């Protein structure tokens, strides 16, 4: 299938984007209007874009169905500050409720049973239930269009961070197991970063992997290994010394070792005796 984005409806395009660009982290954004009324709403068009300076961006897009804008966008234009909480499994149902399109002036903190807690550096409240909260100053709002579905990039600089002690490990760092974040998929689907769903991929930052082009032909053209398998095998600095086997049974045994992240043992198995 091939598509020109301009040849399909905004609803169809939104469905493709939200199901293929996923999972997406969720920003629970707490804002104030010029009269001091609180608002809290989730956004999955969200991520970190800089460490120095520390920048988060989220996008309250224009509604596809009627081209209206969200109260959060109105608020950050009136009071250029926002508290952004990250969303974990323990509060995902409350966050979903906070996304309800209540009338302006209705406090979603109350509707969703969330707790307002005084911030240190900004006016909007942080969300007590969020495992991490970022107090932010809005430094720019970049409008991407005027039609339904157009994003509005709210560029925020972090000025203060709150972290629940309950999500820290013995070293005082955030534990991915304990924080238990959720991600947004398409439609009504979410995903969860519980321990069994986590895996590691060594980053090739210090060492330089040999690459696919230097893999022995017996390994590169194996009918057993997938691209992921070959990627693991190609991320070593130098080939082991020896001749390499094309035996499929040995390749299958090596594949099991790779699934256990035992890369060196897999290579040793692939050397012909």
C-alpha cells in the first residue's frame, strides 16, 4: 500500500499516524487561565527534545472533527506556564477521564479525582499522583496550521522537577520497573512498561560494531537468522578467530543464545571445529 497524505481524509490520516507512530508517552498538562481556573488534560503528542536547555514539547492539536482548539492551548497563551506530569499505570483511568471535553471553567482535577499540589516555581499546580512532574515555562507556541488536525507545538523549558521517592532504586535513580509508565497507541489501545515487556539493546557508542558488511557469508546468508539476530552479531568489535559454520542446527542453537543476550557464546558456537 502507498498513500499520498493529501488524497485521504484527516480522520484516515490520523488513524494511520496514531497506530504506526507508537507507543507515545503521555503528558498530563496542568495549566491556568487568566482568571486562575485550573485545567488538566493529557496529550500523547509529547516528548523530550533537548537536555541542555531541558526542553519538553507537547502539541494540543486542533480537533479534526470541528477544527476547535483545546482549553489547554488557550490557557498557555494566557499564562505561559505548565506543569507536565508523566503517566503510569496506576492513574491511567483517571487520566483518560481527564481527557473528557468538559465545558470551560470545569476543573478536571476534581472530575478525575486528581490532587492539585502547589508548585515551587510556577503558578499551575503539579499533579500529586504523577510519579514525576516537570514545572515548565512556555518559551514558544508554534502553530502548524489552521485546519482540523493541525498541531500547536508548546515548547516548554523545565525549571523544576518533582520525583516520587517510591520509584527510585537503591542508587537513587528512577527505576523503569517501579515507574511503570504507559504509552498511547491507536484508538482505545495503550501499552505498559511492566518488567516482562522490557529488554536491553547495547548502544554502540564507545565501541564500533563490525557491521553487516563484515559478517561471514555463512552467517549473513543463513536462513535461520533474522535482521535482529544479525544486528546483534554485527555489534562486536572484531570477529572471533576461526572458520564459521553454515550448519542450520548450530545456527538455531546460536539463535536461542542470542535471544538470551549471550552474544559471545553464540559466536563461539558458530565457529567450525
